[in-house]
């Protein structure tokens, strides 16, 4: 056996073996317990898979290999999310057709993933830009259309002037496009939407069913944004020559209504143009234009200075008949609630800030109970009181607690026919239309006679034309497909007359909202998901990916799953039972990796220099999986040294056997009693590594393997036939250690397993079980003295009796040489501490 570990030779060998044997291609019909282990598939929008992908995929792969060793039938598929802005922008940058860019990127990415040793089932690979896949994206659209969940409407949308397309709210980060960082503006357009808001309550409630990080559950709940309150009407003071109008407002704090001193409308509210006084019109229109340049997220920012304009109109508070001024302000959104709010500056921070800026009245109507009881002045701080308390100056409701008043005031409104209890959500419907080329054509045609008509399922897919003169976005509100006459002109599925196709394409998140359904049914072109296969394999048992997708992809996937459940196509309504996130791998400078910063690490270079096993092990060792951390090129050297020591240990001990020394007898024939310390350590290692992998604490699992290897090296035996010390342990112990290591360093583990006589892949072995008795903390170390000198240390149970410890001492090689052939004259045993032998 070669003493020096040749990682390139070993890794190439086993990658070829895995490819040839298809060992990781899952038999979906197996009777073993199923385990669907899924990682988010990548956008092939660059020349190579970045290091963040490797970090995520390695964690998922280690977990999958662990589950396989535990006896599960693990399904770990992989594919490519190839449509959408990332890929198209990359193609535009390169100046070549998106398909060519994508094909090259996928080939390179697939090579990188295979060279990293992941046990992906490549027989079920999907690529979302292939017609055989997006046929089912279009099929999904039609299912939602049938359910009334896909519809068109004129609406203010997020428009990226650089990407020249509409973006969903979830694709806007701090007012910028999450793909190109351009400033996003608001624009009124007719768009296709999915009615995700119909599922808002279920999306919140069913979060109780899943095992996710608490931060992700909270993030999704907050994004959906449930608010329980009251919706009621305020009459607008009628001006001469104008029709009577009403404003409908929603509030969660009706108990503060007597403190209302003004009303705020969203700038885009349709009432604005009708109620604005002529003296204020110019100023109001200027403000509306300015607000259209901001995204919803910017407008809602707590840090943003509050601005607004008086409309010149007034509304009447139905509770007390008081006149309140009507303003417009960009912190109110037309898409949330009614697009109008009652402003109570004494009890809302935003309203308070606004009122102070514009000199509006502040009336306190809620006070903390302790202040009211003590007779203290009610307003002592220069800020709003936003908590609950007791009502003051609130007519017949004065003296009630906030909770009591909320109920009684809501009842009063309902009795008067002015309002009712209402639940609102922050969540908006999902805008899915994109004015871009590289995406799924929406399967809709427009007929002068029949109107909007869906394409029939038998005619799917509506294929994206590859030949196009210019695939760059036009910025006209129409996508590039509008210029492809052969695509646009078609016949109506209903009447057979002339019709035109929809020229918008679908958001790439529609592709990824169901891909986990498609994987198990790849190869079946008749249905999107085979009923029996889906019933057996879904939902996903473990899903691994970035936390940044919680309010985008993961939210959309949950919505699609619930919609398919309602359509009776599946029997479950949550797609991902368990979810785990990886952190970010930062550059060596501690900053997020980017080409512009020059701190990007190409995985190819690392694998070439150190090997895939070292790379896999180091990315999981360098930081906690959920946190991530900076890439330190020096750190991988230590991991490489660790793996080389594993190889060296086996190489040295195996060499003794090859020389004809009685290695087999030494190892296999030993009782295990003389190396109980190793047995205890190994059993603790088995327990810890298993528990750490289960909880995604990969860095501490690797640390424990390092500690165990050091303990192997500390076991010394001096045999008369060999004139040197060698590190020796029981063959079974090393085998178990190798299985523990195999999820992290699968190539080396396979090679050593084969050299130890293993017939099949080490991945088909069984995860070692630990002995509960040996891992209990009551194990103690006993010093063994012979004629006053310590000759060995034994790890025994704290309750071990003298005769048991004496037998272990007699069997110890380190003690034998000093007592063989001699009489034991005296035995002194101090329980749990010392065994002293006097011989002569």
C-alpha cells in the first residue's frame, strides 16, 4: 500500500465507480423506509458553482449519507433552475443566446458537483428551461386558472428599469432589484397574478406543523402579516357641486378612535383625485409622482422621514362628529387594508412623527392604568403611548380598558351599520408576469370573439421560440416575444379563429415552486406527478437551503402545495417537513463574496489543490452550518493533514500485516479489555457524531473525529517480534471510525474500506451502534501500580469490584511483563482510584 495519500487518483477512481454502477440512483420501489433529502437546486447563471453552493450541498449530502447508513432508502436528486432573470442577465452580459449560456453553465456545474462527491441521483435530473419540464409549469398554471387562483388585473407593480420587468414584492430588497440592484419604481400595469392571499390564514396556521428554525417561522409569519381589527366608514364633508363620498379605514386600535385628528390616504387611492381641493391639486399631484418612485418596503421603513400633503378635504369621525383633515402620505399603502388609515398621533409613532412635523393636533385618549389611578399628568414624555391602558375623554367608553373598549366599540359600529370586525394581511397576491424572453410562456391566448382563453392541456408545452432576433427586454411593457410573429399569431382553442398568445413569461419562482413534486416522477411524460410515487415519497423529509428564500421560494412552494391539495391531486398540504439553513461563506476579508471585491473562491481551484474530501470536510469544519463564516485558505491545510493522518495510520498498521507480523492476531484476537479507554471513547464518538449530524452541528462532529484519531495514535503496544512501537486498535474499532468519517470524506473512506476487504460500497454499511454502558459518565480511570510504580491505567465502571479490576490488570500487556511468573503477595484496592499490586 502506498504510504502517501494520492487524493486525485483515489477521488477520480471512486467518482468513476459511482458513475458506472449508479450506486446512488434510488430504487423508488424499495421496501426500506423512504427518506427524501432535498437541497435547493442552483441557478446556472455563472461560469461555475460558487462556494456557497458547495457549503450547502455538502451539509445536505453528509446528512443524506448519514440517513442512508441508518438504513433509509435515501432519495437525493439534483437539477438546475435555468429560467429567469439570473440566467438571462448573464446571457446579455456575455452577448450570446441564453440557451447556449445555460447549456455550458449546466455542463460545468454538473461536472463540479460530481467532482465534489455528492451522492445525487443524476438519473432524475431536471432542467427548468427544457420543454419536457416547463410543460408541467404551464400545466400548473392551468390548474390554478381552473381554481380561480390565476387571474389578470390592472395594479401598481414593482418595475425594475434596468431589468425592464415587473418584480414580485419578495424580489425587491431595500428598494432595489434583488438581481441587478437597480432602484425599483412603482408602475400601473395589467399583470398576471396568483391568488396567494386566499391562503394567508392557512399559511400562518400550518407553520405549527413543520420543524423549521424558529427565526424562519417568525419571518414568514411577519411577512404574511395578520392583523385583526375593525373596518369602518367616515363620511367626507361634502363640498358644493361634489358628490357625497366616504372613506373606509381599517384599524387594529379602535379603542383610540376619539384621539383621531386626521385621516391618511395612500397616494394612489382613487378617492384622492375626487376629493382634492383645487387649491391643493398641484401639490398633491407632485407628491403622487414622487411616491411612485419608491417601493412598498421603502415606504414602510421606520427609519424613513414621514412626508405628506394635505388634500384640502375633511372627514367626519362617526363616534363624536368631529371634523378631521384628510392627507396623503406614502407610508400608507393602497394594497394593504383599505389604503386609508385613521391617524391617532398620541398613540402611534408614525402618526405622532407626522403630526409633530405638520403641526397637527395630538389628543391623548389612552393612559397607563397606574398613571390614571395615581392622578399623575397623562402626557409626560415627548412620544406616543402605544400600549394598552384605560380610556379617557372617550364619551361613554371612558374608564374602560383597551380590551373592553375594542369589543364595545366594534359592537357599536356594527349596530349603527358603519363597520365590522375584519382581519387583514400584509401579504399581496403573487405577481408572476415577466416582460422578459427567458422564461415559461404563459399558456393563454386572446381571442377577439372568446376573450381570454387557456391553452388546452393536450397542446402543452407552448414552446419558447429559440430563434429570436433580439431577446433583450424592450422596456415598453411588452416582452421580447411580442416581436416574434410566428409565436404571437395562433388560433383560439375554443372557436378556432385567429388569436394572439400572451407574450409575458412566468416568474422563475413558478418553476421552483413544484420541482420537488417532479423529481420522483421524472421519466413519466404522461403526468406531472405519478399518484402512487407521490403518495409514497412526498412530502420532503429534509430540505436544505438559504434563509433568504423563506419569504420567496419557500412561501410560494407552500402555497402551490396547498392549492394542489385543494384540487384533490395530493393528500398533504405542507411540502417540507423539516427545513435547515446554511449561513454565508464569506471571503477571507470577512465580506460577502463578489467578483467586484475580488474575494471569490473558485471551488475548482480548491479541489485541484487539496482534494474534494478535504474541501467537503473543511467547509463544514470552518464554522457552524447555520452561521457560515469567512473562508480561510490556511484552514484547509489542517483538515488535509487530518485526512492524511487517517491514511497514514492505516498505512502503518497494515504494513505490519504485509511483513508477516502477527498483526491479525494482535488486532482480531484481543479481548478488548485492555483497551477499554479506546472502547469508551469510540462509543462516545459514535454517539456524538451521530447526534451532531442529526442536528447539523457538522463542525463539532468533525472535531470529535479528530479527537478520536488522536486517541488511536496514543494506543501503543510493544511486541517482542517488532522492534518498534506501532499504533494499534481493534479492526472493528477502526472500521466503525471509518464509517463515521465516510459522510464527510467518502472517497478516502471507500478506498480504505476496499483495502480492508470490503466487497460493497461503504455507503451500504450500517451506522455503528454505541454501547450505553460504556458511555455512562460513571466510568473512571484506575491507576494500576506494581511494586509502587504505575504501569497502566484502566477505564472501568466506578462500581467495579476488586476481583473485576484485578482480572483486567492481569490481562493488560503493560502489566503482564511485571507480574508474569511472579507471586502476587498483596492487593490494595481503593475503589474508583487505585489498584496496587505487590509481587515477589
